[in-house]
């Protein structure tokens, strides 16, 4: 828990178990204009901002830019930060399967501190690849993100919200150019952020909910 707090990903752990509404996501992509990075609605233009990112998914938006740089082979990176090396079809280039991360890393009451750090990094990598910065494969994540979590507090020094929003903008631009019927399955990015933004900024889309409002708003 301390690792997740200091890394800036604690609130992102509440985003599990959501379901996307493909029709809503497709409708939003159809109204996205790559020239202006805005949605063109009958009432005017609007877009997702960094303020939305903070309140909806609870990741930091202040700090250093998230710039991915090569840092050795996939095996050496995993050995250094996770203490394990993926094998067989669990690895593809610089990416590993999310299912491998989920099955290989567990804690017990006697886990040493270094193992706690390794499992925490594996869990954060699942959040990044599964929810926050997923690619269109849906089951792979780059191990190069691990270098941002060399220490428990180093991840919190980066503006993850900016990276998530920039990635979503890029994927929306790609999706706007795809043929109808291929959009939802053909793009990556944090579609949970897109859907939650529509529910909170366009209230006539919002499902009726009697649950207590909580932070981050996506967890409601």
C-alpha cells in the first residue's frame, strides 16, 4: 500500500471491474475531430482535460514527462525490476502478457521487502497495460515502464495523467479514421476515461446510480 501511494497509483487500484459500453464509445469516436482534438457536438465543441483525468481516474498530472527510453533487453529489465524472466509465448518483443504478471507474482506474510517491491511493480504494470495505457492487443504491456519505478517513490515524480491523456488523444485520432464497426476493437488508450468523461460531463448519458460519490469518480 505504501508503494502504491508513493508511486501515485493508489487510487487507480479502485478502477477494476468496469464494463465498457461499445455503442457510447463508438458514438464519441465518430464525433472526434483530429484537426482540433475536440468532440463536435450539436451544442458546440468539448474535450477531455487534465482536470478530468485527476478527478475521474486519480493519477498525478504534475511532474516530469513520461518518456519511454530503451534500457536493455526485455529479460534484463524483468530480472532487474521483477526478479523473474518471462518465457515462451509470455513475451513478445519488449512486451509481456498481463496474464503472466497476474499468475507469477504473489505475496505472503513472510515476503521480504525486495519481493514486496517486485510484486508492487508487477501490479502497477498490470494497471498500466490493462486500464491506463493499454494498446489494442488488450493483453500485452511494455516492460520499459518498469524503469519509472526503480524506487517506491520514483513513480510519483512523473505526470502519468498527461501521458494517459496524450495516448487517448492519439488513439481517438486513429479511431476517427477507421471504418465504422472496427473502431472499438481497433484502438487502444484509456477508454474507461473516455466513457467516464461522457457520463460525468454529458449527464443525459449517465446511468442512474444511488451509490455514494467517491474518489476517483470512475470508481462509482
